[in-house]
C-alpha cells in the first residue's frame, strides 16, 4: 500500500467492477448489506435535504460520494469496537444496525432523540448496538478522545479497537497532532481514518497542507500511514481490517488516508457551485462509489433489477416512515434543559428552571420555530 500524494491509492475494485485475483473477504450476505447501507445513506440524505429545504428541520450534511469510506470501514469492525465518527459517517451506524428512525429523532431534536435536542442535527450518538460516540462539531476534538478510549482498552486488557474518522481539514487541528503523538508513544489500538474528500468547506485539500499527501503525516509520530481508494468498499474493508488486526496484536495505530470526493455541498448551508469546478465534479461522478460497487455485485452475480428495486424501495420507504414518525414525536420537555448533568441541581440553576417553568405556565412553551438555523 502507498503513502504519498504522487502515488496511486490502494484499490481492489476496478472501474468496470472487476477485482482480478483479489480474494473477497466479505460473505455474499455482507456484500449485499454494504450495498443496502449505501443506498440507505443516499435515501437519508435525500429526505433530509427535502426536510431542510421545506423548513421542517434546521440542518443536514450530505454524504454523496463518500458512502464507500464509511461502509467499507464499518464492515471491517466488530459491534464491540468503538466508533468516534465525523458528521459524514452515519453509514457506519446504519451498517451495524442503528435504525433510521433513531437518526431521524436527532434530526428533529425531539423527545426520543438520544441527546434530547441538545445537539445539532446529524450529531448522532448511540450506545446500542454499537458504541457510536457523540459527534463533535469542533473539528478534531474527538481524536484524543479515541486515543484515550484505546489506551483504556490496553490497560484493561480488552481487545477492542477505536476507529476515529475525520476529514482532510481535521489534520490541521491540534487534536490530530496530539492524538497521533500519544497513540504512537503508547501503541494504542486506534485506527485514524482521514477521509480526504477534496474540501474543508471551500478550502481545497491542496491548500490544506504542504506535505506530500495526508497518509505521510503519520511518519513523524511513528504511525504507519496508507493511502486507499475511498470510493472502493473492498479496499476500505481490507485496509481497516489490516489496521484492526495490527491494533489487536498490540502493534499500535495506523493512519489511513481514504481518497474520495465530496459530491454535494459541505452542508445544507453551503452552495458548492460557487467554488467546486464542474469539470472536476464530472470526473468524480464517473467514479461514483455506489455505481462502482453495483458493477462489482453484477460481476459477482449478486445484483439483479429486482434486488435493486427491493433495496431502493426498502430504503426510501423506511426513511420516509422514519421522518413521519420523528416529526410526529413531541419536543423534549422544558425540564430536560436542566436534567442529566448534576445529580443535585445547584441553587442558581434551580432558580433559572423555576423562572423558565413559570414563564411557560403563563405564556405557553415556545413552538418549533420557522426552521431557520443560524449557521
Ligand atoms: C475547530 C473548528 N474550526 C472550524 C470549524 C468550522 N468547520 C466546520 S466543518 C469544517 C471543515 C472540515 O473539513 P474536513 O475536516 O475536511 O471535513 P469534511 O467536512 O470535508 O468532511 C470547518 C472548518 C469547526 N467546526 N471547528
Ligand atoms: Mg474534507
């Protein structure tokens, strides 16, 4: 596997879907599940975009183009491993069995949201069926958290692995450097997954760093780096599997640079047509990860038109039903503003709470607003 900007990333599935002599490690059932998850990510994005544009939710983050990174990586890990995701990674949760409706509760910030509306939309956190840590808006803060968790596994003699996922922009954060340093020194069982999707909002990856790509940044910390085709589910699966095996053998962390492309906006607050060159977008559309994986499934004899129709219907109907259910679920109670932090509420918060409840009793609770979000 290669590390530098100037070399080609590790790839398994060619443009026509063939894999040559490569041994496919996933079962047929797992391969179809990868495809199902990618289609579900697209359906979730699509519905959320419509919900946001019609003012029913405040914000969303598109994943078009980066589905193979998330799904390939998740398919290489166990449900008992720990995920420290970025906001473009919910395919990892879907792959391991989190239900779309649980995600939709977060998008609406309702009473069934695991964060009770205290987080932004797309900032999911789940305890079951996987340990999917609360997504952090501040870029790079979750990398040291993942190393801390990995260090704890080591000290307790557990064989879990922590996977932390972040973007090309995330490599400029302080958290990236301190996390790689500690992980290298401790040989912590952590996988750093840098999804180089070409952009950090409107800053192109080539202006993000003067180094020869991102995988090479591990060298300074004694962490091996590899560069992988992030639009290739099987290459991602293999790279993350090998990194996880290394970590479980006690050989320490790996930095994986997954080369991919963000084919949509940064978020629903962004207009990428202002800065993404159309000809580059067209080139990446040719490498669409969902199409590539579909071509592979065809070559393997696993794809049919009826499978496509069934999976598409399952994804779109499932997400629409989830959105309806989440929209119909009430908002968290006003008292939840004050719960879950202190075992005993301090006097000043008690006084604030009483004032808020009194106001609500006299004036009624605030409604959900007009959907505008100040971001
Ligand atoms: C510490 C910090 N600085 C700036 C921001 C604003 N911001 C939000 S997303 C983002 C770009 C991140 O780009 P990248 O890490 O490449 O991830 P991508 O969005 O491409 O997946 C920035 C600068 C932030 N959230 N946190
Ligand atoms: Mg990026």
